[in-house]
């Protein structure tokens, strides 16, 4: 197939905070160098006319961006040193924070807020608004930013990454080209930076090709499910609440959060994706959380305006892959730059982008794009405050894989000892390995009745998907690839009762039972791109790939 080609010096995949900070910082380094203000290594070192691209699969910049988000300003403070007068568009400053312990009907404020959850001096914001602001700042500094460009494949020259291929546009459901078919373009680049978010498609390709995970622990994920509520006033602005307990017991790890942003309230629930019960449902947990009297009282008089979900990489330092290969760097969530102890990753994503940009700058000056030069990124990370922060939390998430109470004690000890904890690297299991088959469970535990969705405080999955403004062309190849339907229809229904219908927060997986047996139907147009199916399928036969450009949610204030 004949494909158009764009030549670039550097291409960043994904318009999240890591990629955009990397592109912006690189533009500054190049500008200062060309003006004689930055490093000079000799004659002929001009870096004029560089092409720096950022490609994003969402229909707009920010439409796929979702976070809590309480922001540690350290990353943005460093990034903006070369851009006087620029300020992130935060929505409110943190004025009070607390940890609440919830029972089924009551709440108790913890007398001590653990140090990792203290947020005074930080700001609350919408990640979507932040990345929109960052993209405009990038464009004013010569970076080209293209939404609706889903990168579907890495390009190679031998064993060097040489760019990315953008997915085709205009194929029908059976894969045949429609009248408006346009083959995806190839972007040839000297250096490719992957900032796709967690469980990225190209990142997975690179991990398999180069063995980037060799010697590391598997990544551990959580699922964050969130709604934005508009309130009648701004009396909750600046409030940060985290919760433990209800609606979870001690078999799962997770908790809720409520953040006040002006007259909006960010209400969400996070559950670790290494649970045992195959019927665990992140969306259901959020609905039950909202019905708790403590939370429901804050929602009175409000209305939900947005919904979304996202996987969160919580494995920490020991689960991070190698950050480089020939022609390739990994940044942000794609590389595991998130501190699960503090529930924060935006500042680390920004720092990862900056560190990557500094290595890219040296690589461009040397005209050497091999791993020999690009490994400087990893060595610079090892000397940075980002590594210091992640090192202090290096075993935090792993402690909970031995049990909730053991995890509480050992993680507390790690906080007190600055991360030393057990003094050794704790082994990790991938989350799907914890899911128990039905014949392993023994007597089924007592489970609360499913939420009776009232349409006022609680909503079913399809209603919440409506609030996410998710849209896909229905006549396109399904972007969720099932490698073996026979397992779904015959084994999984017997062994796990098809947990996909529970762990998906958007109702994508529907199991129809007929006389001939179970039949899996994929409502792929509901998909909010959280990647939970790719992570939690117990057989690892669901592969998430990017749909046509622009498909997916269109988040507002998320």
C-alpha cells in the first residue's frame, strides 16, 4: 500500500503531560542553543529547522486525559522556568485535606493524615485543561501538535525504531476500504518518544521487541473510575478527601476520593487490579461509594456532567521497564512514572519528559540516535529527584499483595523508614494472576446486593458512558482483539463466569446465554480506552489497539 510519509526529527506519541513537557522543554533547549545561550560544542552545531511533532489519538487535545487531579507543582515549576509569565490553569488551591475511614453507614475522620496524603500547598486541576494549555504553549514555541492521529505501529530500520505508522481511516467492519478510505501516514523520525499512557500499544510492541521488561517486576495496575459533578456553589472548593473502607472489605485494595474544584466536585474510586473476586466491578464500587451518607450529602443539589475511567500504573520503581532503545524513549505512565504511595504522577510525568528532552538535545547535537547516547536518559533519571521519590516508595504497592493488614503495617513501616521497609526487593505478580476460579473460591462470600440505580445519584454503565461523550464510528474494525473466542465461550464461562462483563467500566463486554451456550458480544463503541480488559483478562487474550482517529471519549474537566 502506498503511504504518505512525514519526516520529523522527533515524534512524541500521546499528548499527555509527559510528551508535551518533553516537546516544550526540547523546543526551549534548541531555541537557547541557536541563540547562543545554551551548550555549544563547536562550529556547525546549529539546530535550525528542527521538526518536533506530537501526535494524539483523541479527537482533541485533552479529550482522553483523565486524572484525579491534585498536582504537586514541582514539575511545572521546573518546566516553566524558561517561559516567564506562564502559569498552569489550576482550578483551586488545596485548603484542607483529610483521610476518612468509612463503615457501611458512618464515617470517621482519621486523627492523622498520613504524610503521603498531605496536600497543603498543592493545587487541584483538570488534566484535560492542563494539557490543552500545554499544547498551545508548545505550538507557540514551534512544536506541531496533531490530534486525531492514532499511532498504531512502530516502524523499524533493522533494530532501530525509525518512526510510527498512523492507523488507517475509513475501513469497514470487515476490514475492507470504504469510499472515504485514507491509508495512515508514516512518520519517519530520528527519535520516537512514547508517552501513550498506561499499557500503551506501541510501548507493548517495544517491550516485546527489545525485552525492555527483562529483569523487572511485572507492572501492577489499578482502575480509577470518576465522575465530575456540578454543584450549586463553590463551598467545597479546595477540599481534598481520601477514604478507606466501604465499599471495599479487606480482600481488595482501594479507596475513594472527593476533590473540590470551584463549583465542580471530582468524585472517584480506585480499586487495585489484583483482586481475587472475578465479579469485582469498579463502576459498581463508585456507585455504592456515592450512596454512602458521607458522600451523598456532598452531592445534594448537584448533577453529574462527566464520567471516565483509566488504568493507573502502580508498580513503582521495580516495575519500570528499561527507558530506552535505539531511536526510542519511554516517558510518563508508559514508563511507570507514578508514585502509588502519594497517588500522584503528573509532576513525575512532567519531569520524565524534561529528562527525555535533555537527552534528545544531546543526541541531536551528536547526531547519534542509538541507545549508546539515549541511555543517558536513564542515567539522568537515576540522579534526579524523580528517582529519589520513586525509590522511597519502591516496595509500597507490593506489600499489599500479601494481604491488606500486612500491607498496611509494612507500608506504614516503609513511610517511617524512607522506603527501606523490608530492606529488599519484594516480588510481584501480575494482577490477573490473583483472580480466583469459581471452583477455588469454596463457599461464596456474602456480597451486597447490586446497586439500584436511581438516576439521581447512581447510574448504570450505559448512562455514565453517555456522560463520557464517547463516540466511535460503528462501521470500522473492532479495536478490541479477542485472540481465542473459544476460550471466552467455553472455558471462561465455566472457570470465571466471564469477568469481562464486570471489570469493564463501560459495558463493552456483554454475555448472551443461549441454548447453545454463552456468546460474547462486543459493544466496542462504548469503550472509554481505560485498558482494563487488556490488563485483567485472566487468559490474557484481549488485546487493546487504537481505533480510528478521534474515536473514544471526549472528557470535560477530567
